[in-house]
């Protein structure tokens, strides 16, 4: 166990270094120079551009820039080129906004997709199966931004309540309970929208995996021995059908940092995805590189978590 943990940590640390180098090089392959933050701004004189280059070490060789950037990042001194705010502080504020959106959407997706997929597999060919399949492919086919506008129009026209933003304007001086319920209300639509596509896709995966396992010899043997159908489905088939989803569960961690650009943009939600998109448009390289670095850390942490969960779910697997 100790040897596995040590070996895995070393391997993932080496991978993280290579990812950071690759992302740094790709960012600098973009056309133009990073110092060309706003070439149409008349205030950006050659003297200011040169001062900008020296302040952010852009006049140094690439390998020196790489070292200085990650040194500043790990010591908390890296700042955004756009507003000169500390990068880690800026990301932390947006992370706290994206976290409830991610948690609610993930909980809705995983708690609803599995019952839908399992029942669809058990009742294969029934009206329930055909109905869930139809609505799943319908939700997969509808673009997220179009579905979002349909939800906004329906809610605003029927309930006449605001749905844009993270809170209603003018409630900053209201009581804590009113502000809490307002935040929860603004959280409902983006979370539901983010979960609909995930429920549709994940339920299809669950159905497919359950059907594959249900056709195995050991499941037919358990049924032939006279075991109740509930025991056959949920004790023998479901446990083995869960194995592929252990990997998927570990890989949902990057959603903490990535968020959804489309959903956050439509609902004016100040989250991570929207911040990353704005950073790309503004060529705010410190923010882009930091978001990419943290995403890589979460991916590696998710794969490490999946390895450990595999051992718990399937005792045949040894570290």
C-alpha cells in the first residue's frame, strides 16, 4: 500500500511537470506577443509596453519565464495582467461561486441517472424504456444554450421572477434568510440545466452497462438458482456494472475548476468557466496557465482516487 502510494505520487508529479511545460509552450505559440495586451489602446506607448515586458519577465528566455512564473504562482505572488489582482485570490473567489453550481449539478446527475438507467435496462423494450430513451436523446440533441433560453423564458413569463446572476439586485440589505433563499433560487435553473445533459448521457451508459452485465453467465446462473430478481439485479449485476463508473466518478473533479462556460455566460454567473473564457479573450496568461495547472492537478487527483475506489469496489484488484 505504501509503495503504491509513493510510486503513484512520483508518477503523477512527473506528469504534472510535463503538463505545465507543455501548456506553457502552447500558450506562447499563440500569434503575437503577450505584451500586446491592447494594441488599439493609445495609452499603450512603447515605453509602457517595455515596462510591462520587464515587470512580467517577458524579456527573459522562455525557460527563465517558466521558472519565474511558477515560482511566483507557488509563492502567491503571481498577478493577473488584466486587473493586477493576485491570481490565486481571484481564482478562489470564482471557485467559491462555481462550487455550489458544481455540487448541485453533480448530485442531481448521479442520483437521477442511475435509477433511470437501471430501470430502463431491467424493463428493456417496455414503454418506460422507450420513453426514457426518447427523452434522453432529445436532451442530448438540444443545444444547451437553446434549452437555457427556453427555461428562462418559461420561468420569467410564468413566475415573473429574476433568474439572471448570482443574486437579485437590491437585496444586499435584506435579511439573511431572504438573501439565502434568493441565492438558492438563482442556483436552481443553472444547476438543472447543467444536470439535464449529464443525466441523459449517464443514464444511457448505465443502461448499456447493465444490459451487458445482465447477459453474463454468472447472472443467468444466479437466476437459475432461484434467487429473487431484486438480488440478481442489484447484488450480482449492479455491483459489476459499477466498475466503469468508478473511473468516471474520479474524472468529475476537473469540473470544479472548469465549470460550464455556456451556462455561466447565459446566466451571468461569475464562476470559473466564465473567468477562464474572459482570460482567454483578454490574453491574461497568468490566469489561463493557473487554471490549466489546477485542472491538471484535479485530473491527476481524480485518477488517483479512481485507483483506490477500484480496490474497494472490486476485491479482485490488488494495488
